[in-house]
């Protein structure tokens, strides 16, 4: 079988029963905030990245729900819906979402999101002329800056604690190796 036949078969198979019922599925593409563990460790506070996800539900079947990151397969399989989602997509932001910052109320989060402020970093850097439109913005910005400053200091402490723990592990490992070597030397000297 040559490659051309294989490609033709693949093109025909794509329209066959495997995905024949895809049009009847409830498919929703959306952004989900996913914690970036590397950036979070570096900054000493939770840092989230917005990642494209897809939720697929079989209508009438409450037990069959797929909720996962968008892969090239899903993007191709539901190409028309994915394109519509991408066209309405806003620029992804990275930082600490307002929702996970304990100093925010649900109402404050909603008000700030309506003004396209989604992260603590954006709030801290909000210009005065825009901030004056928000009730209590001076205090919110001050607390956001204090949170970021404290987190930056904590990042240094977290990094140092991690390095100390790694050093302690290496010392323990070296001690164990030394003990093994001493036991080996003693056993050899007893045999002689």
C-alpha cells in the first residue's frame, strides 16, 4: 500500500462514524487559570497562567463529561467551534487572579473584572485616572502593592529554604556514603 492510498483512506475515515455524532455534543472552549508552579516558587505567591480548556458533554448523559486542556486533536475535531472561541478570545494574562487573593470580596472582583482588571499585579499598577472610578481604589492598590512586596520577600525566603533543604539532603547522603566506606575499609582490614 503506498502513501497516497493511506492519505486518501485517512481523509475518507475522518468523515466516518468515529466523529459522526460530534455535532450533537455540547462543546465549550474556555480559559482556565492553571497554577504555574515554577513561577509561583520564584515569586513566593500563587501565579496562574490562562490555558485553553475544552468541556465536552454528551447531552442526556450526566456521567460522560470530558474537561481537559485543548489539544491539536480537539482543535481539529471541533474546528468550527474552536475558531469561534478564538475569535472572541481576549489576550491571556499571567499573574495572581483577583479571585484567589483573600482580601477581595466577590463584588470587588466583579467590579474590577468589568473594568478588565483580572490580576493583583494589574490592580497594583492601575493608573490614578482609572483607579479613581473604583470605590476604595487607593486602599485596594496599597494592599495589592503590600501583598506583592511581601510575596517578593517571601520568594527569597522560600528559595533560601529550598536551597538549605537541598544542601541538608546532600550532607546526609555524603554522611551515608562515608559510613559505607568506613564499613567497607573495616571489613577489608579484618580479612587481612
